[in-house]
């Protein structure tokens, strides 16, 4: 299974066959992978401290509540300020296993966390760094964004098998999906700042999947809208992609008090 990431220019090769991890990974394995991936991405030290990973200042990542009956899923919660729960942004990591011997990191936990770091982690670090190094900024009137929202767009990661494994990733890079999903997402997303939107979809082996998570939870209408778009369904092998957009705040809304969020207001 090959995979690559776009936005920061990283790419690599994963295991030769996709699959799912049979057991839920330990908390320490996940937190250790988060610390390593964010340290490499950020260029700053992230350390496991107790039951969380702490970065510079008040940044932190914690494990979410274990989902019932799904050993392949791990929920991560990024906190802009670890002492303020209103700054939490949850997202989901899918732990993919694989065999094969064509090189690359075979650890399914680290592979799943790397995908999270390249998409959600990059957008959330950019929220604080605010220098365009980690992710892109979209203002409320940007045609590639969500109307009425300041947003930070993380990387676009793709994976799959066969000669056309990159087709869905390439399509997603060329076709921003936020404008297409806007009618389904609607105007009320439950809060006016710090909303994560994960988009993941693809096809292979005669099957396809398309899912949109809003603040860590499936959004049925947006998922159906994503499934209806004309992204490529490969005939041989499979091709999948994922991205993450942080809706930093609604236009006109004030950032959370006491937190210097200037995200998506670059000039």
C-alpha cells in the first residue's frame, strides 16, 4: 500500500497490503507516537506527561474516550490550552495494519498517527504558529473555503494500492470540497469557533466509503454530499484520501478570551 501527503511535501511508501489492526493499541503507544510525530512536524519538543502529550506553552493532546466495539479507532483531542476545555478539538485516528515487505514503517499505530499529524495536527499547530508554514489559511470569502468562516486547511494525505493509488488524493488537491459540502453542513455547527472537519473518502474492490466528521462526530448530510461528488472510483487496486480543516472562528465572532488566536486573518 503506497501513500503520500501533500501540503508540506512529505511522501512515503507504506505496507504492501492494507488491513486493520486486530487489537486496540495501548494508550502509551498512541501517546508516544503523537509526541514523536508532532515533534518532527513542529520542530519543537512534545513530551508524554502522565496521560497527555504536552507541547510548547499550554498546547496538549489527550486521548478521547475509547469508542465502544471498534478496536480500529482512536480518538485524539487537541487542546490549544490544556486548562481550558472549550479549546478542545477532537478528531479520529484509524489504526491501519498491513503486511508486505516493500519498505516503510510497518507500525500501524504510528502510520495512523502520522496521517492525523499531517492533516489535523498540521492545521492545529498552524492555528498557533500563524505563519503559513504548517497549513494554509482561508478567509470567509475565499472561494475554496467555507463561506462565513476563517479556516485553516491541513494537508491532503492519500493511500492505496495499484497504479492509480494516488487518483483520489490528486482529485482532492484539485477540487476543494468545502464549498461543495457547505449546503449540507448548514449554518449551525454547534459553536462559533474551533470546529474540526475531517473529510475521508475513496474506493476499491468494488466498494466505496465517504465520511465527514464535524467536531469528531459523523455528519450524515455532509457525508452523503461527499459520496455524491464525482471523485474517481478506481477499477483496479484502491485509492483513498483524507484531509482536515479547522474552522477557527465564524466571521464576526471573537476568539476565546485570553487566547491569542489570530488564525486565518493573515494579510
